């Protein structure tokens, strides 16, 4: 499982990734991911308006609030014609991890 997650992290290095907060952003930067947007109290529509990528990865937390955010982003981005890469998110749901900020710690344990 952890090996699969690491491979998927490698695959998304050049994709735009959306996360909830600065700690999530730092957790992904640890793995060499550089194109990251985090919410920091900005309205969702403002973030969505500024996305001009053909494909994005939405890595909101896997808790109830994160799932709600994910669905809002997915719906609005797909309306814009943006493809959503869910491979890493689906893998993480099979793990015990629920918060993206704990990714490095989870993979090292």
C-alpha cells in the first residue's frame, strides 16, 4: 500500500494539487510536489476561476469536511472541463490516513 502511494505521489509531481491548508501543502512539498493551491480562507469560486489546468488532483482531507470540499471542487471543476485525477485519493481512502498533513509520518511508520 505505502509503495503504491509513493508511486502515485511521483506521478502527480507535475500536476496541480488542491489541498485544504498550509500544513497539507508542506506535507506534499516534502515529496517534491510544487504546484499546490491551498484554501487559506479564500472563496472556492475564486480558486476555481483561477485554475487553467487540464487536469488537477484534489487532496482535501478524507474526513467529513474534506469530502464535502472535494465534492464541491470536483463538481465546479468538471463543469469547467477540468479532469480530476483521483488515483492517489482513492489509494489514501484504503489506508488509515485521514489528514493529508500526516502523509510523511504515515509513509515512514
